[in-house]
């Protein structure tokens, strides 16, 4: 015999003696203690798939929202997010684990409660049914949680007790601490039977929540015999009700603690992943993975501010209902949407809408499609710096459920946002440091070293794709005269203006431009031919020729550039330095020929022929 079984026997014996009355009444507390210890020592259900008894209602906290996850990924991040897991069809992965924990805890509590009710029915003479009522979703309504009675008697499990429910409804009143009736007129007084047996006696006491002190249910005993119960029975029932309430309370918080440990353990694992990642795009992916695995939603939208821009941002990811309308959509902090407002104020935002609401609340701005079925909004901003006025990222959850996101979900998401913000700040600074090492500080263009690295990568891709790369080497004409006449500050303005002009005349997402040194620039035109290369070079030359620099003199300053061009074809057998040198030779000829012109490299007779 196990320890739990021994304690159950002891509890039953003590309770049986207590109901004899007289000097044995003092045994009631000891019986309750023995019973609680027996419940705590019962073997737990094995495995996560244990089923809860049909009589027990599902805890409210474990009824999750349904989700509809059809991911729409922004074009610029398609490759980066292609390996991100898709959301669950109905519930996130973590919600399913939580459901299993609650079902297991509920089943354990219900089994112990059943034993307690059966013991009461055996010990107390003439008992017809012992029933536990507990709070439902509506706090002003109690439903049947568990019961023990003769099998031939049918209990209506859908019975609900409210303040207006006759005899038992009196237990909602704070001044009613027990009910004791010995000569009831009929079964309608108790309401919870299907076949309406002739109940004559009822004893009932309220169940008190140990945390709040509020009434959260009732313990009811009835009998078909008149005057079957007395004051002693009612007093004993108070102790039993307290034990049941404590059992429920301890079981609930034990399960809640277990869930919290699991979820914060998952948070810790993401913290480790964050420390392993050094790119901002990896941080985005981890944020998406975590939210999809732990939060229920019908639409998930991730917003991010553009790097180095305090006012503009875009949607980097959207998943779910009408996601295509948000994919890669741009916004500014002057937009009036609730998502943008949370980002701008660095403050979580939550909105709930009643069924039938007609006034749509914009998420980004008024141009978006209105969906009135999404009734819950939760926006959690992520700031790179603690205490910052604005945030850099926002996690935006929307749900069609009538249930708002609960406090636990919000606290969990807030804790994750803090971890993600730290990781984002670290990755951003790392990338900024790398970027600064790669770029010219004055123009923002990549430097000479980075240009050769990119050109090597592009040449490998060009050989695979069987296309050519056009190289343009350009130099500002008479730039020494500009510095000597107007000073180096004006010279810097000229260099920056020409760098910006070159960048506007090429394909920013494809071609590469670098400041090669001093007043020299190099452009790599990806996947072009000789005609396209010369056409682009001429377009750059003419755009520079049109530039006007105000030098605070009678005449504005105008400058020109000379450009040397070389087509890096598939059969070129020299190294990249040789290719750049060829473009430089063409530049030299452009300057010899009068400047402000484009000259394409032509092989001299003394040079070896490329195979």
C-alpha cells in the first residue's frame, strides 16, 4: 500500500469519528490535513497526453485564440526569412505545451477531489450527492466541477448557479456562510438534477479563494431524507470546502510555476541565440521565431525603423490575415496608426473592440484595407537603448478572439522585448563598426579595399552567370586648382556632390561605387555590355557637368570628370588589379585627349592577347 493510500484511510477514519459528534469533533482538522497530504502524495499522471475527467471544466487561462497563419514575407528579406518556421494552424507551439500542463494539473486535482467527495459520501449517512461548484468564465456564475453520487442519479453538468438561482444562489451573498435545509418542498430548489429526485435536505458552504478571499464556488451535499444534516455536518463541510479550495489553489499555482519556468527557460535559450548572432537580420529572424512559437495571433506584423533615419521605417515581416497589404510597406513617425504610435512613444499599446464595432483604428495609416474582424491589438515596442523616447522595432499582434491578451502573455512578451532590444543594439553597433571600416567617412561610399573584395565576389558570380562587368575609373578634372583657389572645405563639398551624383545614376541595388582615393572614383556595372557601359558613363559625365556649387562668389563653381572604361569579360585572364589598371589607362587617355570625356580601353599591339 502506498503512502497516499495509507493517508486516505487515516483521513477517512478520522472523518468518520468526527461525524460521531461530541468530543470527536476536534478530529476534523486532522482529517483534512491527512486528506490534503494524501492528495499531494498521489502518483502524477504519466506523460503529457493524460486526459482530464469529463466532469472538469477547462481552465479559462488555457483556452487559447485560434490563428490563421499565411506568411507574406517582404521581398528584401525573402531569402533571410525563408527558413523561419511557419505558425501553427490553431495555436503556437508553446500554447500546446501549456495546454498539456493545464490538462495534467487539472486531471490530478480532479482525481484527488473525486476521492475526497467519495469519502464524504461514504462517511456521512444518507447522502445522495456531493457536488463541487466552481467559478466559470463569468465570475458571477458557478458551474459543476466535480461530484459523487449514486450512479442511477443523473446530474445536469450544464447547470449554472447565479445570484438569482434560488436556494443555492444565496451563497453569493457575503453574509451567508452556510445553507442548512431539512424539509425542502421539491427538487426544483436545487436545480442540478435531470430526473428531479425528491431532495429534502441540503447543506452547502461557500468556497473561498485563498489568494483574494473572494467566493469562487460552493460545496453542496443533499439527501432524499428530511433533516439528514445538522450544524455539526455544516461545520465539518466548511473544513472540507477549505481543503478542496486549498487543493485547487496549490495545484493551479504549481502548474503556473511549471509553465513560467518552461517559458522563461525558452526565453533564456533565445538570449543565448541572440549572443551568437551578430547581424540585425538574424535578430529579426529570432524575434519572428519566438513570437510564432509562443504567442497566438491572426496577424503578426514586425515594424523596424530604417538604419540612420529617425523618422522613416518599414514593415520587415507580416504573417496572417491580409498580410500582403502590409508586406514591405513604408511609414513615417508622423503617420497616425496605433502601431506607429507605440513605436514613436516606446510604449506598449493594447486595444480591444466589442463585436459589431464600426470605427476602424488604423494600424499604420488611413490608406490600408480595413478589417473589422480583428478585435484585439497588442503592440510591444523594442528599444535599443533603455529609457529611449522612441523604439526601433515593434511586435504587433492582432487577434479575432473576444479574449484580450492576458497579463502573463504581456509580461512574457515584455521580458522578451528587453532581451531582444539588448541584442539588437549589440548587433547594430557591430554592423555599424564593420560598415565604418568598409566606407569612406566623407562620402559614405565603400573604400578601395572593400571595392576589391566586392569585385572579386561579383566576378565569381559573373563567371557562373556568364555575363560581363563594366569598370569605370573617373577623376575630377583640375581638382588641385579647386583646392588651391577655393580651399579644401569647398573641395570636400565638390567630392561629396559628385559622389551623390554618381550614386543616383547607377542601379543602387545592383551596381557598386567606391571612392578609390582623393578625387578618384570607381564604378562596377554588373551584367552589362560595352554599349551599356559607355551609355552609363556618359550619363554620369553629363550629370556632373550640370552640377553647380555655390562658393559665395560672383560665378558659381562648375567641375567636370574624365572617365576611363574597361569591360571585364568572361575571357579576361588577368587579375582584378590588372582590370582596374586597364580602366586607369583609359582614364589617362581621356585626360590627355582634353578631359571631360569617356574613353574605353583598347588593347595596344605590344600587349599580349587575352585568350
